[in-house]
């Protein structure tokens, strides 16, 4: 099961992913959530994703292509070791853009000033 939490930050959207992306319903939920956003930058926080399998990997590649076609920057933040390992095995990393800690902190700092109750400010 995959839980998704969406936070808007200025002209970016942060999507916190928690759980596993191993079944098609999880991959489709991720797709539907991402493509529903109206932002120039979408960041997927993968720090709470415990596993990703073929359908999830394929969906990340699909979403990267969708983002390119729609002039959206799709970025991944802090994938767990198991997720990073699967991305490497699938040779998906060159196609995906990762957010560094400094860039993510800048996004969160902006958001902390907007909504101090947000779960993103506690990170």
C-alpha cells in the first residue's frame, strides 16, 4: 500500500510517499497524484518508501517523460537504500533527477514560513 501526502510550496509541489510501490494500484495512484498537480516543479519524497518493483520503476520513468512533455521538473528526494538499489539495477538513475539536501532545505524553509503546522517543517 502507498500513502501519498501533497503539500504546495510556492510554485512547487511536494509529494510525500510512504509505503511500497510494488503493485499496479500503487503505481497508478502515484501517477494520478503527480499528473493532477499544477506546478512547474514536483518533488517526490521517497524517504518512506520501503520497496519499489517493476511497475513502480516503470511509472517513475513514465512520469519523467510526462514531466518533460509538460515542461515540469520532476525530482526525487532521499530515496531509501532499497529504492536506490532498485533504480540502479534497472539503470533508471540517468533518466531521473534528484534533489539535493540543500535544495530541499531551501524549499522547506520557504514552506515553513507559509505554514508552520505542515509536516514538512519538522524534517
